[in-house]
């Protein structure tokens, strides 16, 4: 565990000083640990962020605004009371890996 912490600290120090990524990968791999370091490319991690491949955003549209007076906003709101038969508001869902894997 200590070796892993030292490797992580080494990586962080090199990143903070703008070290050459290829040099860092070679350095880590020369330590002959139980794993191999490699380069991470934007194309590798974008899908993990949940981005749709080939997605192109639409042209900016005009912003929609609404006039809401203070009396339209309630002091408090509890969706469990508003919709007592809705079961999904009582669940806590695991979104730990929400993106595409």
C-alpha cells in the first residue's frame, strides 16, 4: 500500500511540474509494479463522462424567461405530500457509474 501511495505522490508531483507524460509513463513502468501505466487520450475518457459520440450541440437559442412573483413560490414544498403514491421519490438510486462504460 505504501508503494502505491508513493507512486501516486510521484505522479502528482510530476503533473504539478508539467512533466512530459511519456517520460512519466516510462518512469512508472520501469518501477516494475503489478500494473502498467499508459497514456489516456480524450477519445478514451469522453464516453466515460456520458458524452454521446458524434454529438454536436445545437445553435444557441434565445433564452426563455418566466415572470414569477414571490406569492407564486410556496414557503415549503414536499413532493412526498404532493404526490404520495409516487414511489420513486422514496428511493435513493446509485449513480456511481452514471456514464457510459
